[in-house]
C-alpha cells in the first residue's frame, strides 16, 4: 500500500516536472510559496485597522489556529522523518531545496490553517480568495519539487484538524 502511494506520488511529481515547468513558472511558484504569507500579514494589519475589535478577534483566531497546526506539524515531522522527494526520486530536479523531513508540508499546513479560519469569519469576497491562495501555496510545493502530493494532502488535513475544533468553539463568540 505505501509502495503504491510512493510510486503515485513520484509519478505525479515527475509529470508536473515534465509537463508544467517553465522558467517563468519557476519564478512565479517560488514567489507564491514565500509571498502568500506576506499577503496574509497585510490582510491581518488591514483587518485590525479597519475594524479594531472584530479585526483583532479574527487575527487572534487565525493566529491561534496557525500556532496549533504548526505545533502538530513539527511533532509529525519529527516522528515520521520522510525524506524529500528529490532524495527519493533521482529523476526529480527540485527548483529549491528544503531542510528537514518532508511529511507533512508545513507551508500547506500554515496556509490552510490561516485561510480556513479567515474563510469562517470574513465575508466570502475575502475568505474564498484566502482558500485560493492556500491552494496555490500547496501546488507550489509540488511544482518546486520539495513535497509529495501526500505531504500536501496531510498538511490540509492537519490544518483542518486544528481549525475545526477552534472554529466550533469560537464560532458564536465573534462580536
């Protein structure tokens, strides 16, 4: 079962490398993987300045879900110690190199932890684009060759695992 998943993961990454990579795409997806967090930070400042009380609450909830999800991610990374895809598939040429173990994707976990909480507490015109940015971060990790698809899927599930209880707990308390 795990061998089948590893082969499927590798086949998907090699297909992305062989069919989607371009020099412009390499730059774009590298900016996405690192730049979306600045967009979220800007949004946090804007929320606080625009509506101080509600803005602070949304930023607090998103920050709390981020911290909890990243703590869970660190525990899993140290328990599982999965090698990076470019160390397992020698045909895969990474655009960037990443340190540490591969499972789960920390960028994906962080992006979805924040985006899911923003989606809960903000109007759709802001929440849905936040989810779109999180999805772009997730794909960027595959495109850059630093995560397996299953790492990204685990990052989304891990973020949801920490966001959902917090979402239900504070859902009725936003003023």
